[in-house]
């Protein structure tokens, strides 16, 4: 582990919850949460815990998820499990759950961990507690307001961006997953406070969106950048378009913070991807974005060859901390899976690159032309967010006062044994993959179907609309609460775009995080707690316990527990862009 020459020291916060690896999408499913645990094992055994702060984030609650998602959808995710799935047959069709997005034990807890890490990372960035926040369990960019999609149920990215918008006038979202970041783009499609920039494969490929001319509507016109790429793109060609586009976007848009989705299915050899990037080619994107010295939230995403995913994200964690990791993988609990080379590397293959220099130049010029249509970066007046009194009688308050030491249901403890298939990338597990949105139609009058007519994509009218989040109509909450439905009124989820418009920079507290103690021993659950800074490289997990509320009535409640704050109130079903516009 060598420091990178010329690198200025950056404060890094790294979020990891040891429970994340216990969830399993099902046999043959390509999404394997165990990859997060494998990555963490490498991070710890490389000694990166000495270079950054490690936290276990507080899982997001139903109310926090409802900042973007509808209450009905969040409640459905909270109630459904494999045992009662038959009782929710209509809802499964309505919310697109049960096929690509299966029902499994602990589904809601899994979503809570993912979203909680991204929201707390964003909160710590906004409060200047760190320069870079890392949550590899996040980056689930396909989830919609009231619909699961592409293995994603809750869009932690949108929730994290909404948190950043409380303190920053503009946020830039960059996506290097092989799939188009359609869920995030859709959420902020009509606002200028969030600019989305996605580099992805386009064509007969999931989700079938992200054409270069799709650049926003209304106030958001020109603030969605799409860079469609072809199969087999190499490191050199990828950087030839990534760096000039991102440089121009950052110089022109002048964001206050950046969210980078580091989906590793763009790596060579991915089970579902078709690009040809090496580990270092993928990491070069992280290094380039980091070089602008803006608050940076690094998130995970796709990636279905688990050995490549864990290698790449561990290497990029090292880059975030300013160190170059050694080539030979240290001993760790998953060491046998990195054979036969046992090296920290993912190499490109000899597949054909269908991205010609002429094609890449044409796409780059198209993007620059869209940017020239805008004169300057949009501005937002700075003002404090007004406070609302916290409703102590909120029926959802039990979520925040339940026993924090009981991390998950008993049924998950009973299924603690890791499924052997969760570590396998073999093709004989099952076909896997995601349905192409253009070729798949949900057969239900209560769902939103995508039809093809004369080569054009149209959405069919349905009984259950899934409006985009309206950011401008959001009413913020008290600094001593997380999220609540203040007057008992029913909330429907907010429009992210309106959210962005209405959220103004404010001075509020950060949600409590559990800082990992590096001076302890192995606990009863088998989690390893560091004894000192010279801990042996066999350490793979950090022992952490959740923080329980302080009940000293003589102390100020804000001093007792600092919380991640989120705006709330009675929300109308609109788009995120609408919310942003109304608050501007």
C-alpha cells in the first residue's frame, strides 16, 4: 500500500453494514450482495481502515424512503416476504416485483441498509465531515417512484441527492454503469438543480433508454447528458470521451457536489455487460472525478462477476484514500476465490471495439452542442429551510425507538449460512439477466406498460400513475426528527425535481452514525474489532453496535443524538423537477 505521489490528503468516510452479505436474491439470480462483503474483506486486509473512518449507517426508515417513493410502494416493500407473497399478487404486478426483482427474506431491511448508507454519506459531505463518502451497497439507479426495476427496489441515489440539495445549489450525477441510469434521470428530468450524465450501452439492451438527444424537458432541458456507447469499448476509447465530456460539464455546470455511480458491470468479462474496461480503466474515471476536489459520493451499482467487482471497488477505495494497493491479494476469508492469479487486477480481453473514433467524436460534439445552448449555470437563492414542529404522535415513530440491537428478523438469523451460489459466477446457475424494457410488457391494467408502435416507445395509460417526484412542494421537518407526516395527512411521495427546487442550503444536524471502534477485539457475533493500528491483515470485518437513544432529560436532544435531516411534509405526486422549481 503506497501513497499516490502528488495526492492531497482527502478525508474519507466509508460505510459498511455486515448484514448486507446475508441477503440472497435467489438461486441463479446474477445480483449477489455477497460481493459487498468480499470487497470489504479486501479493504480491511489491505489496511485501508488506517486511512479512513468507517461507519455503520443507520438504516433508512419508511418515512425517509417516502421522500421519493410513494407511501403505498414503500409499505408494500415493508410488508411483503416469501411467506405472504401470494396475498400481494396484484401489487406484485403493479410494482413490477417478482421477476427480475424477486421477493426474498429481508427485502426491506436490505433496501434500508443500501439507502441509509447513501443518505448518511451525503449528510456527512454536506456537513463538511468528510471530502469523499463511499457506500458500495448503494448505486441502485433503476428504481422508480413506485416501481422496482433492474434488480433495484429503492433508489438510494435519489435519496442521497435530495440530502445534498439541502446544502448545495447544484449536484452533478455521473453514471459509469453499463446500463443507463434511467431511474435517477427520470427523477430529475425537469429540474436544473441536478445534472445527470450517463455513459452506457444503448440499443437492444436494458433498459432501452438514454439516447443522446434525451436531454431533459422544461426547466431541465439541457441538464440530462446521455453518452450512448457500443459493445467492446476499450480503456483508451472510454477515456477519450469520458474525460472531455466530464471536464466540460463540470466547468460549465459548476456543481457543489458530485455523485459517482461506479457500476462495475462495465468491466471486461461481466456476466451481463458488454464493455471491455479493465480495472484500471474503470478506476481512471474515479481518479479523474476526484481530481476536481469537490465533495464526492462514491456508490456501487451493477456488477455480476463478483470476483471482478470486489477487486475493482477495493482498488477504487484505495484511490479515494490516496493509496495504491499492492498487486498481490493479502490473505482474507475469500482468498481462494481469487485464484488462479490471486492478483488485484481485472484485465481487458481481445473483444472487438465497435466504437470508432468517428462515432465517439460525433457523440462528443452532440453533447457539447447541447451545452452551448445554455448560457450559464443555474442559480438558487440561499436561505434557511423553515422548521416544522415534530409530531410526537406519529404512528411511524416506533421505527426510530425500536431495539437497535436487534438488527434483523429472526428468520434471517436462522438463515445465516451463506448460500454457496452467492459466490459463484458460473453460467449454469441460470440465465439471469434483465428483461429489455422495450420488449417486455407487463400484462395488467393497473401497471404502466411500455408499448412499441412504429419504432417509438410509448407508455400506456394505467390506473396507477407513477408521477415523478415534485421537489418544490416539500415542506421540511424539524432538526430533531428524521421524517414524519407532520399533521397526520397522507403523503404520496414527493417529486424529486420539485424536491431539489424547494430544498435550500440549511444548517442542520447529521444523522447519527456509528463510528467503528478500532481498539477492540472479536465480539460474540464473530465480527472482528481492531485492537490497534497494527491489526493483522486477517481482519475482515469491523465490530460495531448500533447507537441507542440517550435518555438524559437534562441534555438538549440535538446534543444527545445528531441526526441525518430530511425535509418532509404533505407531498403532492409530482416530479422532482417540479419540486425544485417551486422552491427556487
